[in-house]
C-alpha cells in the first residue's frame, strides 16, 4: 500500500520521504527551541535577569528585571 501511495503522487506534491524529512527537521528545531527556553527559565530561577530597552521615539530607557526563586528539592 505504501508503494502505491509513493507512485501516485501528483506533480508538485512532495513524496512521503520528503514529508518525513521535513517532519524530522521540524522535530529537531522544536527540540533546540525547548532546550534554549529551558536554559533561560533555569537561569531566571537562579539569578535576576535585567533587560534594558530604549524607546526609539523619546529615547527613554526602560529597565525590566525578572526575578524568580528556585524551588528547593530539585
């Protein structure tokens, strides 16, 4: 049945191998994003993170501080 599906693809449609390859790449990218977000969240839980943004219109600086408390027992 899989062989029939491979041969019956219309012109311009991706084959099953191409779709599988794209899904694998998407999975790898999501894993990488998950790793980065987890690292940022762990850092915020350990120590404060300061973000400074300058307004492009008035030139004022805005300071944002993110503070968290790491749970005991990890």
